[in-house]
C-alpha cells in the first residue's frame, strides 16, 4: 500500500513540474511517463506476490487444520480479488503510457497472472467444497 501511494505521489510531483518552456514541457512529460511506468509496475508486483501466496493457501487446504479449511477457501477468494483489483490498476496506468510496447508487455503479464489466479482459486474452492460436502 505504501509503495502504491509513493507511485501516485511521483505522478503528482511530475505533474507539478513547470511547463512554461518547451524544455520544461519535455522534462515534465518524461517525468510523468517514468512515474506512470512505475505506477503500473507496483500493482504488477502486488499481483505476483499475491499469486505466490495462493500456493500457500492451497497447501493449507490440503494439509492444514481441517477446522480452518473454509478460512483458507475465503483466503483464495480474497487473493483472486486482490489480483484482479491490482490488474485494474495496471491497466489504468498502462493506458496513459506513450511507450506502447511497455504497456502491452505489462498488460500481457498481468493477464497471465490474472488467469493463473482465477484457475488456482477455482481449484482451491473445488477442493474446499469436496472436503466440506
């Protein structure tokens, strides 16, 4: 969360740069683009971290305390939601980038992570359902 706030603050700071001359406008535009790239990278990192946590959640369902199995299932639902929410931020920031190659790449990475998270979440929920039914 702190890193996301820092990324947003970098964009705000870049937007506050002077723009009276052509040189200032160019420097400001470059700073905005750099800050926006960073702002897209932060939620991608969140996606990667949350996806990795889903392996632990799955292990908890398979090997953890049977009395906590539904808690792990809810954790999978929350993790999927976190991945999807972070991907919304990746896409929102990427759309403002002039470096369309970078934007397309980060969106492709995000789509792949989102697809993995959805598949893992479905697997975990099915496993939880099989243990509680």
